[in-house]
């Protein structure tokens, strides 16, 4: 007897909001890391700066995805 799996429909209705929340959380994490860097040694500070640069890259990608999702929502894709 094999199980039949039913796939869930693609629900993109709240993707814009989820992505916006992810951007805000990432920005918050960057600020927290910058505050921690003030009390860190040189090696840890460099690691924090590198991670924050990756966060900036992620934010840019998420903002592009927000634009795409918004266009899809508005039917302009």
C-alpha cells in the first residue's frame, strides 16, 4: 500500500509581508552586532563587519524579491 501525498497549493499572498519582516529583523541584528563590536577584540570585530556585509547583501536580495512578489500580487508579472 503506497501513500498518496497531496501537494499544498502555492500561497504567495503574504510573501511581501514576510520578506519585509525578514528585512527588519536583519537590520535589527546588524545594529545588535554593531553594538557588540564596540566591546569586542579586533578579530571578532572583523568577523562582525564581514557578517554585516553579508547581511547587507541579503537585504538587497530580499528587497528585490519584495519587488517581484509585489508585482506578482498586483498581476504585473
